[in-house]
C-alpha cells in the first residue's frame, strides 16, 4: 500500500492484518497508544464509500441500485454481495484499492519523524499487497473465539460470519507468511504485552535500518 512512500520519511512500513474476529483492530489501537502512526485501510475505504462521489458512482454502476439504502450505498448490502462472489469482490477492490493507497500515502506524510508506521488492513494477502511492506504482523484467534467476537462486534448472524471467513485466506497460511504472529486467545492484558514486545523489536529494527 505504501509503494509510493518516500523511504526517507518513514524507515519501516508495517502491515497489520488478521482474519475476521482475530482482534487486529484492538491490536492496532494498542500500537497507536504507544505513539505509532496507525492507518486503518478498511475505515478509509468506508469513508470513500460515504464521501467520494466518483467512487459512489462507479460502485453503483457496477453493482446496481440494490446496494442503495435511502439513496446511499449500504456497506452491509454491498458486503453480502461481494463476500459471496469472489469475482465481484475483485471488482470492488479494483475500484477502491487505488484510492485507499492514495489516501494512506497522504496521511503518512503527516508523520515524517516516526521510525515506523502501521497500516491495518483485513485483506493484505488476499489483495496481494504484502510486498508493499517491510514486515507483516498477523493477529490470530481460534475459530470459535473469532466467530463469537465477529458476531458480537458486527451484529451479524454466525452464518454470515462463516461466509466471510471462507472468503479469506486460511489463518494457518497467513501465519506461515507473516514476520510476526500475535495469538489473541487470552486476555486484553496479554494482547497488549505482545504488542509492546513487537513495538520494541520494530524500534530496534528501525534503528538498525536508519
């Protein structure tokens, strides 16, 4: 996502990902609390859907009026469509990803003195964006825990959560590809401690690279 980033500004580019219900957003919050610039690619995508007229027009043209709710794009309706059809998901990503990349770059420029930055994104591997980062952190959770978390946070039925899981690369495969793995099956305190440890390692790596 940061392929156009000036490497003199931020030494290390880190991608933070994890399958649905893994707790990656909570991990991202803890990195931010440590003073790291953290950019939520998914949230940026949501903002583009809500505010960018060009994006809204393109997506409505591709997916039809059934994704609209009161004249505005319904993320929930759109999600049901794309997570049940890999081809349609690819179409949506083709529209959104270039604009998300531009926005991530613009926001990153606001932190020229930080040793590393983090981009939180659910589909780094699925969208073949892992080569845009120096390191990838994958947050994991066992299946039952992840389903319960996602159903509660997203207020969606278990069946829908399971469909979205199937649209993602299996967690075990992402673990093999990752530079850092955070197993998030325990307490919040445990997760925070693991984030702090990786933060220390990244600071050390940034010092070596600078």
